[in-house]
C-alpha cells in the first residue's frame, strides 16, 4: 500500500491581525508574507482598442490632459508612446502588462515640483497591513545627457510614506513599494504621488500597475509550486495538510479550481487538511485563504491568498497531436523535440504509478502571405494570412510591436529603406522577412528656424510641394498659428511642432527644439571722469554683441533730482550717454544713481537695470 504523502505548509511569518505595537507603520518595505487581491481596480489604467483615452480622467491635479504629445505640465493615458512623434530624448515604450491594449499614464513633468497623481482608494479594511506597489519608468533615454531624473514621493492621506530617490535612466520599468497600516475604522485612503524635481528638461515618467493588497502571513506549500503533483487514475486519495504556527486559532478557507481562474470553496472551514480524492483525468488547483479573525476571513479585502499547488491526474495512456514552428522546441518528459514524427514517453507520478504518452508532432515552417501597396504618402504591405494561428505581434525595424488578433492587417512602411519585419504569434512562432519599397513618392519638407532677435525665432517651412494647411501645436506662443512663417518668443528651451497638409493630400508632422539664450549682459562703468581728456569722458552702456535699443536712460543726484534723461538711444553709442553736465554746466563730483530700460527691435523688454556711477574730475 502506498502511504499518503503529507504536504507541509510553511510556518507563518506573521498573522493578519490588528497591529498596534508602537502605533507605527512599516515604510519602504515590501510585504514579506502572502498578499490578498488587488483592491484598487483603476491602478492599471484600464484597456481599450484605441491607443489613447480621449476623455480627461481627472487624476492629476495641476496637470493638463492631452491626447497629443504631452508638453511640460501635461499628461496622457496611452498604451504606447509610439503613437506620437516623440521627443528625441524619450523612449518608445508600451504599457507594462501582457495586455497589448493596456494603458499607462505618461507624465511630462511640470516646471515646478508637485503632485501628478491623486486618487482615493475605497474598500480599505481598518487596522490592516497593506502593501502598495507601482511600476515606474524614466522616459529619458539612457544615453541622454543633461536631463534630470524623477524623484517621487508616495503619500498616504497626505503623509509621505516612501521616496524613490533618483529613478535611473535604465530604459526599464522599476517597481517601488512599501507597507502601511490603514487607520482604525478607515474605509478608504488617499493616494498621492509627487514629483520632487522641476521639469522642463527631464523628470518625465510613465506609471502603471498601481496595486493595494492586504499583507499577511507567509502562506505557501512545502514543495515547489512550479511542479505539479502527478497522480494516476488508479491512485489512492492524497492528503494536503496545513501546519500553521503562530496562532492558536487561525482562520482558513480552502479553495479548488479546474482552470486556475474560477475558485470554489473546498472542504470544511478552518480545517487543517484536505483530501484530493477525484481521480478523473485532469488538472486540479488548490489554495487557501487565511486571516486572523472571523470577520477578516469573510472579507476579500482583508484576507491573503496562499501559493497554489497543482494536482494532475494522468491517464494510464493518452494521445497528443500537436504542432510547433521550426524555431521552437517541444518538451515531452525528458525529451526536447524539434522534428516532425511520433514519440512516446513514460511519466512517473510522485506516487510511483506510470502513464504512457503518445505524441504525434508536426513541425511547421512559418509562412506569411502579403502584397505591397504604394499610394501617395502611404506605403506598406497588406498581410493576408499566415500558416501559424493565434494573435500576432508585428514589429518593424526593432520598434515596439503592434498586436493584432486576426489577419488581414495593413502595415505601413518607410520607402527607400530595407524594412525588417518580425511576426510572432501567441505561441512563440516567429517569421522574419524583409521588404524594400523603392521610388518613394514622399513629400520633402523641413522646418527651418532663425533667431531674428534675442530669443525671438522666425519659423519657416520649406517644401517641394505646396502646403495647403498648417497647424502649429504651440499656438499660444506664436503670433500666427496657421501661417508658414510665424514668429515665436521663448523664455526656455521649447519644442515646436507643426502638422502639415499638402496639395497632393499628403500629411506630415515636423518638429524641432528651440534653444533659449540668456538675456544679454550689459556693461556699466562705476566711475567716469568728464574732464575733456578724451578718456572715460562719457557714461554710456556697453554691449559686446552689438547695438541694443535703450528705451529710457535716466540719472539722478543724491537728492533724487533728475539730472539726465535720454530715450531711444543705443548701446555702444557715446552720444546716447551722459557727458557729466547738467543743463550745460559741469555736474559736481559725487555719486549719482542711474536707471536704464532696454528692449529688442520688436519692443520686448530685455530688462531694467539700476546702479550708481561716481563722477570725478
């Protein structure tokens, strides 16, 4: 007789009970035990067929929602930053989930540090230990210099619980988390995320997979949960026993599932062991829920879930017909197979019984049928079908893949280059091919810029085809948002872009970075000697880079009386300065105060300057 094998559950590290010790929360630590379900359903930002959420979700106080490329102080909810003509420094990424249509939050940091996410989390259990976690990625490419990194504070009910420190430019998602105790009798908590560094040149990020889970004891089985317990149809009942230490009366609910998704209660409540006695061929999943008291065990928001174990009942003989692609390996027992044929394997269960598996395997050489299309400003291929089924990830030239459920699919391509295309289905079948589209019928257009005055740019579109419509995306800073040659005055480095439509129907987007230059530094003497010796006889404004308009030049004596005034003079012009006379009479030796206003040729102020000048003879 085969003896029943007991599976011992690991000791609890802690129980899910009311924690009152010292009245302090645990900060900056992840949960060391098992966790409950994620009670925050909005933390993954949802999923949809559209690459962008069009409606403002109103989750970012002080930020503006946009469906276009977010500028400083703007955010978007999207599944792929590749939907935009990205800034040169930004990563092209997808959301951090297996769902190709899942959304993430993309944040272009505001000029000033501040809150970029604020949400109330409902259905919290008071006096319960929770783990918060979120995935964050620095959007700046790793090889980009002079861009700051985000530093995020996570706040619960207005109190800082954890700070990330500098989030590195490592081009990968980083998970941050901490534990905290919900206040007594609380039914909700407020989550706030704050960027502690100013934007304008970096500090841009994406956010995904925010979760709140009850944190409880370490609840796992004493065997490798990755390995199934193999039984045969003629085996004996199998006992799974829980041994829980640290509590005299733990609460337990066992559950069973046939698919790992839908779970039903199994056995008696608070029983320390259960028995598997169903020997119908198939797979069975077991787990248990646990908590520290009767009320918590009934509330899914408060209890935690153990690791799962799998029991697989094998027939004495069974037959499999399957297929793989030529780039794949099929594992049968201890055999790794990559050629078509018939195979056999004997599987020995943990209880000692044997099952014989007969496999008929077909290896497929992946093939894809497509035709090229070539329209004005619209080129690519129509993929009609493939000999391997499933959903497909389709990528071009190492860009992030697009996911499509079925074929046919129209894939736009660039002309005049070799396009390397990879198609992979859900099962890992891969097909690579190359498409080159010669004789491009594209519009050649450029966005030219020229500085016509200090920090005033003249923008010009040059094109080999007539532009019939143009829309500048920074229209609040332009003197004209629908003309080909607008002017713009900037106060910081500014990305400018335009969407163009040409007379042949083509559409194109152009962008460039306008660099901000510091306001000119003028030179003022602090002493002059108007004695007629030809040296330092005039007090005037010097400027090394050319002549700048002086709107107003005034000098006052120590009693506040105006002794000199000149409007509309120029820098570097001695005739615009003071010659040390008052109404044609030599002024007395002493200290005088000056006020000078400067402006550029368009009338924009370049600053007001004040100071003192000493007159000597």
